C-alpha cells in the first residue's frame, strides 16, 4: 500500500557514485532507497521537490502523485 511522504533526506557518496534517499511517511515510519545511480537520484529528488502530495509503495517500489491510491 502506498504511503504519503512527509519529508525526505538525501545523501550522495562521490567515491562510490551512489545515492541514498530516506523517506519519512505521515505515520513517521521510514524507508531507505540505497545504491541509487546519479540519474535515478536526480529523478527521485525532482519528483519529491516538485510534486505534492507524493506517495511511495514499498512493496511495488513505485512513486505516485495519484492521491486516490492512498486509501484516504
């Protein structure tokens, strides 16, 4: 089930050329997306910055701006 993202943190390791995004959801649970390429990290950061609201489904590994998927 998709959960609405409240906020996020981003890190980039230049030596390994890998990124990490930590998502915090409305219920204060968290998940980390690790070993992201620069391209993937850039895309995810753009989505998080520009789209509101946005949700993430941990099971499917998908982001969505469709609030009907949140089950509110």
